[in-house]
C-alpha cells in the first residue's frame, strides 16, 4: 500500500526518522519550493515574526511531512503534529493551540479532512491569533475569548481541490510538490543507502530510481526490499541486475508500475475499450477508494502518459497499450 506508513513498529519508526532529511540543504529536489521557502524563512526571522501559514499539496510520499519538519528546524521552533480527521472536538483544537509557543509550527496532515466546525474555529486562529468558543447552553451560554501566540500552520493535503476556499485563502504560502526526476531519486536512494548502511552501485541506484514512481517513499521502501534480496543472496553490493531481478519478484515493472497500476489500465481496456471512464468506475473496478485513485494512481499514470484526461473521463493512451504488449486500437475511434 503506497499511502500507508502509519503502521510501523518502533524500530521501523526509528529507521523512518533517520531517513528524513533535517535541513533544506539535505532536502533533495523540489528546487523552486526550497528557494522560495528559504526567502520566506529568512524574512520572517529578520522581522522576528512567525512564518506565514503554508499549504503543501501533492501525491502521498513526496515529502510534505518531511518538509514541514525541515521548515520548523530551519526556523528553530517546535513542531506539533496532528491530522485533520483526528481533531473532532473544539476542545481538542484548543488544547493543541494553547500549548504552542510563539513562532511554533502546527502541522496538520490531511487538512482537507478537518471537520467543518473545527475548520471554522481555525479561521480566526490563523488570521488574528485568537479563538472564541461558546460554552454552556441556553441562558448560560457565553463566549470565551482565547488569545493565541503567533504561530505557523502548515497544512498538507493530497486533495487540494477538496479544500474549502475560506481555508485555502488563509494560507499565505501555497506550494505544489511534484514527482521527482530520476537524478533526484538516485541521490535520495544513495543517501538512504548510507543511512541504512548498504552498498549500492550508481547503476543500481539509478535503476531503482527509474522504477520508484517518482516518489521518495516508494524509493526508500523498494531499497529496503532489495536489501533483503541482497542479504538472502549473500551479496555485499546491490547492482543494477540485482535491482531488476528483485523488482521483477515484487511485480514492479520496467516503467515502475505496480500491480494496481497495471490492473487499472487492463480493466479500462478490457471492460471499457480504453475509456473514457469516470473516476468512480475506475475505483469500483479495482476495489480502491475513489480518493486513492485520484490522489495516488491517476496522477502518476497521467504524468507518465499512460492515461489522459478528456471532458468525458479518463482514457488509456497508445503508450499504455504498447507497454502492456497489447495491439493499439484504431485511433479514429478514440
Ligand atoms: P508525505 O508527507 O508527502 O506523504 P513524507 O514526508 O512522509 O511524504 O516522505 C516520505 C519519505 O520519503 C520519508 O521517509 C522521507 O525520508 C523521504 N523523503 C521525502 N522527500 C524527500 C527529499 N526531498 N529528500 C530525501 N528524502 C525524502
């Protein structure tokens, strides 16, 4: 499962933590975002103010959480971390906000899944650093006014489109994380290999990078699996042929597509003559949530040119037919 890294034991969590870069200079790729953040961070520090609120969006595993940690580290402040769906009472939010020190970062992952009433409380917290909460009922009801220290909210989402416009407009800095290129992923894999204390050749790292769906989390996960294959085979060094044979066993193909990616394309071809197919139909036919198809599978297939969007739905491209070894249908009909 590409989206899930929440079920890790303590040892795995420690490894995960050590794989995360801590400073902007260790953070590989996303060059434009890094340059912009560097300026905003320096300016905020010069003015001795909290950094403006930041919205990070893009597919899972591209480094949004990591970037939030890096920003807090660069600012020299604490980071409090929570998720949208886990805050369900106003009191939960008040408790979190009241613990913040001036300038601290509050990181909210899956910010598009904040309950509506909580989101509304956040508006004044973000804009003017206070919250008003109504307590008691009937004649007893009265508002309590809580002033807050200036803080920076960093929100992360895979679904920017699902964010309400009042919430979105309160983020001064909005950054879109995009898939990493092979050179960047090669560097990330080399750094992770050093952290994990494994030896990988440049060609090996490059082959793994090419087949990691443009995603650091996938690259790190595959590196760990290839390390297992190397260990069992008694190999001291991971080279390109070992990467290839390991990935073949893991059913990750030469283009980096996994079983679900291929299932999606095959289903569209077999059941719908290549489309157009709506997102909901795609999701139902491969047994995934619509949100997962939209946030995880579709963006990469679009970016790689295996799918294209039309006004009537998604269509499989001739590149996808060729990749799956199927005859390309007559283009006139498509
Ligand atoms: P997201 O929050 O976008 O789902 P994460 O921040 O959890 O993604 O990143 C997933 C993994 O990928 C982390 O373990 C991190 O070590 C690694 N990673 C992400 N971005 C980078 C990067 N730019 N450089 C190095 N490693 C990265």
